[in-house]
C-alpha cells in the first residue's frame, strides 16, 4: 500500500465521519424544530380576557348590519377561533376586533371588522399587510368551515392569496367583511372575501385564496 493510497483512504474515512455528524446534527435540529412547532401549536388557542373583546359595535350602521345577521336564522355566530392577531393586543381599545356570522347552507361568512389606530401604515390608513393578514384569517375561517361539511375536523392551509386594494381603509373605523366559497375540487377550496363600507356600496379590498385541506394522519 502506497503512501498516497493510505492518505486517500484516511480522507474517505474522515469524510464519511463528517457526513454522519452532519446527519446527526440535522436530525437533532429537525427534532428540536418539530418539538418547538408542536409546543407552539398547543398555544394557538389562548384564553384572552373578556376585556380584549370590549368593542361593542354600537354605531347605528354597525348595529343595523349585525342585527340583520343575528335575526337571520340562516346565519350562526362565528366563534372560532378568537386569536386574531395575537401579537397586537396592547389594550382593548387598540385591538383589532370582529363579529362574524356563518351561513352553512350558502357557505357565506359575513360581519364587521373594527380597525384601531395602531394598524396605521400611510397616515390615517390601515396598513395593507395588516388587512391582508385579517383577510387571510377570515378566508381561512371560510375554508375551515366548508371543510367540516361531513361533521369531521379537517385542518386546511393557505396555498395562494391575492389582494386587490381598491381603496384605503381608514384607521379607527369599522368595515363590512363578506366572503364565500367560490369553488371546491377535492381537497382544494377557493374563497373570495371583500372589505366594504357598512352599506356594502364602497369596495375597499378584495381577497381571493386557494386553501388545501390537509390529509388525515394515519
């Protein structure tokens, strides 16, 4: 055996050891991330104090819209989940709040969203990224509800989201949110959601999404 062959054999052994150590580190890292993700998921449904939902929607136009939905037997109050934008909860007065109702037969979600001053982007205007987050949240509620049509729980995730910004939403204001299932094909659910003024005449934003219903675990 020549010195060169011995040297190359040693290098190969060292390289294999290096790959094994990298694989072990990757496995350990993946396990850590997976465990962290699982533990985080366990915290997705915090019990927020009632005062965080203190906005009463007492303006006349707000009451008119919500009373219409409450008195319509086709709609039921949407109560899950109540963790909307959990990173933006410094106080009740500065918290994004909504009150939504679900029509199971027509698969329509409708209600009000109140925007505080803290979500400002341009002056006196709700930040577009914030309204997109809320649109994703409510669109996800539509897809989630639609996916439960067989009485079983089927989680779903956003695959694509497209926002059309037609007009600015003023801060410290309440808008009407209305969304529906546009189409369903197997595990794919397409939704459309709009933010309008409370009369429904002025369109602020339109959001279209594709959601994928996750396969059940074996």
